[in-house]
């Protein structure tokens, strides 16, 4: 690259990816000396009414499939090939379903700028009995670059409609933090940069387990005190999990948007809460509810609960996380939903 | 007193006082060597269908006026005279509207045991431009005893129905903390004792200002992200307020039931939220809404917002609490409700 300007690439173009692409493409316009004005976005190519989705997006400036009704800035360009999209990019924004991360990174390897830095907006963790991998670390490892993380109370449709919210960026490097702040912060999308990138990413995954607990409580019609208690206990177990198994996780992180605020949002609306509520009221198993309520998609919270349980079992620490454990037992071992208050 | 057993007296018998009286009277039965089995409860005498309310309560074992449908243990006795109720008491549980605290304490002075200790469940603060008085401190000062505080996500009706919740007791003395734990903790009403009694009491008052902010956001239909952001910012301003103006207030307190959990409950249901929402949607002033929605009772959150504003103005620190300030400006100075996101 002859230019010293930063080239930004957004990897992913679902509901959240499109909302984020809109922000990023608007923000580079505020810093013409700092960023290349064209932002490329990798879009997984699909057929849309007989046309290619990328072609429709680039003509209509709208992701008609995943973020209908929201116009995108003209300087964001949909690109169906991930290597072409990310070639020479200095700033990589990862916002795609977690199961595609490794494959996409392997393809990109060797094509991004050597001084590139990345940020992960991916929800989820890779939890195996032998250990936990953060997606930011996985991206960093494969591409041999630094990777930050972003998470917060950020329901995509509300962000796309420019309703006020906050988000948290966890970033080891102060300089990268400044770049990401410029790329993401707007008057309606308020960014707070902290150093604890691990805590930011953990919150985004573990909150879903707590939301299952909150949903069980809703299903039992336990009311507002109980739900607040479950949310609070959940927040404390999220923090304990982070502090027990990772260095550098700080209490303060759980006061950030990625912590308490995202947890509140996830436990008030959200599919994890909703399906868990139906689990109690309908008596149907989770996989049936996934078919009926989520078109067969897997529920994140129950999956994470199982992974966390396996991880804790391997360390003989199940009993130290009674809420996580109870969610697991209710969903997978037939424990009575009432355990959600009896056993925590 | 010839007995070494503790005599417990509950001062107040509204909705919350009755729910708490039930817990306390049940719990003394678990510790017959420690507590006198009769618990006296001061009940402000009223007429109830031509009978005295205290007589109805003592015959029916039910506070038919303020907690209908909930049976009280037989060992709690309603007493219409506060001096008689508290004579020789070693443990005083204050749970009455804040405007009656001083008058009641003045009457009790000299009649309680010299080694008595108290706990305040009173919501509110006495905020004047020259300073803030906690009701626990005021009770302690007038009666010359130690006074702890209790606050949490504790909607009275849900507690009375024995729905699971948590609460926080703030208590300087470890020994008193143990006594209060025995008196209040049950499997459905989980007590956590901490030392920061100031923080506990502050949370119970300041949360109502935040709930007004959350209600404005609801009135504007801002959705879940925005409300979570307002709750989070509010929690941070509550903490900053405590740490700025009081010694001994700790961050950890805001993770307790009295902090984050009570705030969540108050911002999801609750009259402060509801009236503030109607303030936006109806365009009517607060005093009209108080007439229409609260039978003329004063809304706590707007009152506290005004007191906090005066207190901060006297210290030239209004700008350091943008959420509190914006709530004040919207309610009292005609600022547009949208300021709740624009100006924080």
C-alpha cells in the first residue's frame, strides 16, 4: 500500500454486521486523513430473488435480506470474496457467526496488511473441557495480529435505527483503542474503551446462560424481585468465572455496558429468555422449542450452559457456580425448574 | 429486664412493614433461646369498618388494610401506642414512612433498652442544601444507639407471598450483623450483610431518580438498549454520589441486591418509572399525574431529583452528574424529554 491511510474491512454482513458496517462507514467520513473512504464488507453470497445479494446491496445501499429498511452509506461496498474484501486491510472488524471464524481467518491469512489490527464482535466462546478460547485470541493467533473485542447492550435493529445505547471495547493497546473509538463512537452509539478485553468477551457469552435462568423464573411467574436476584447472581457468577479462569479480568468491567447493561437487555427480551420461559410453560424439550420458535437454530444459552458445565466438571468446581449449574441441571438433567431459586 | 433474651419490636405496619413483621416473627421462633417469642409491632391506629385496626389484626392475624390475604404468625402483636410497643425492646425494626421517623423516635426516647440496636428499612434521604442525613443516622442520634440499614429488590407483595429474593443489610458491627441475619434471613428472603450501611441506604433513595429517567425513555419508546444504558449510567452516578459525599461507600455495594438488583426492579415496574412514562406520553405535569395516578401522593423520584439538584448546585457539581441533572431539567425546567439521551 502506498497510502498511509487505514483501510477498513468488515467481515460479516448479518443483522448486526450490517448495523455496524453502517456506523463504521459513516465514521471514516469524519476522518478522511486517517481512513481510506471505501470500506469493504465481506458478504456471504446468497441468492436474493434471483439476484446476487452483494449486487442488490451495492445497488440499493441496503442489506435487503438482513437489515431491511435501513439505508447504508454509499462508501461501504459489499464484496463476496473474503480475500478480495480484506486484501491490504489495516483494520478488520469481525462480525460473523462464530462457527465461520476459523475458516475465514485461514483464507485471509497472508492477505491482510502486516500491521493490521482486528476487533471481534463475535458472540460466544470456544469452551472445551481442556480450556477456553476467546475468538479474539483465535483471530489474533491465526492472523498473527492484535485483536480487541466489542460487546454491549446492542440489539442490532435498535442500533440501526440510531436509538441511544452504549458499548464497551476491550483493547490491550491504547493506540488501537483510539482507532477503534474513532471508528465506532457516535452520539447515539457511545463507546467506552477499557483494557480488559477478556472480560468484555466473556460477558457476551456467559450472559446467555443467565438469560436462560431469568426465562425459567419468568416461566414460573416468580415476578420482579426474583428475576432481579437471578440477574444479580448471574452477574456475580460471570465475574467469578472470569476472575477464576483468566488473568486481567476486572470487577469494573461488569459495571460496563458489556456487563450489567447487556445482561439487563438480554434478560428482559431476547430469545434465550423467551425459549426458557416456554420450556417451563409448555413442558416441551429445548430441541422441539428450537424447531418451533427458532426455525431449528440452536439456542446459545443452553449450549453455553452445557459447555461451561463440562469445563467446571473437569475442574471439580461445579458447586462454586450454583446458578450456572442449576440452569444446566434444569435443562439437561430434568431438575425441577423451581431449582432455579431453591438451589442457588 | 430480667431475661437475657432479645425483645424485638417492629415500628410500622404498612405494606412493607407487615411483610417484614411476618418474617421477623417467624424467625424468632427458630431461636427461642435468643429472642423473646412475642414480637410487638407498632400499628398506627385507624378505623377499619367501625373497628380498630389493631384489634382486627390481633384477632384475624392479618393486616386486612395493608397486606390483605397474608396470614401473620400468632406471635406478632399489634400495639397502637409506640411507647408501649417498644418498651424494653432490644431490637428495633424501623419500617415506616420517612416523615414520621423523627416524631416517633422522640416519643420512644428513654423507653427502649439501653443496649438496644436498630435497623432502618426506611426509603429516602433527608437531603438539604447544607447536607444529607441518613435516616439510620437520625434514628441512631435521637435514641443514642447503633442503627443499621436494610434495602434490596423487595417489592412487598412478592416478599409476603414468599417469592424468592435477596436483600442487603449494611451494618457497622459484626455482632449486630449476626443478630439481624438471624431475624431476617429465610430460604426465600436471602440476606447478605455488608459493612457499608451508607451505600445501602443511598441506593434505596437515589434509585428512584434513575427510575424517572428510565420512565422518560419508555415514554419516548426508545427500547431496550437505551433503557439498559440509562440504568447503567444511573448506577454509576449513584456510586459516584456515594463515593464523593460519604466516607466508606464501596463499589462492591452497587453489585448487591440494594444496588443493581433493586435498580432493575424499580426501573422495570414501579410508580416512578410509570409516572415518568406518562409524563412524556400525556404531556401532563407531574402534580396532575400524582393526582390521577397516585391518589395525590407525592412521587419520590422527582422529589429526590429536586433535592439532589439543590444539593449539587450548592457544591457547583451539577455537571458531574449528567443523568440526575437531566432528569431534574426535564421534570422541572421544561427541557425536552429527549435530553435524557442527548445530554448524558
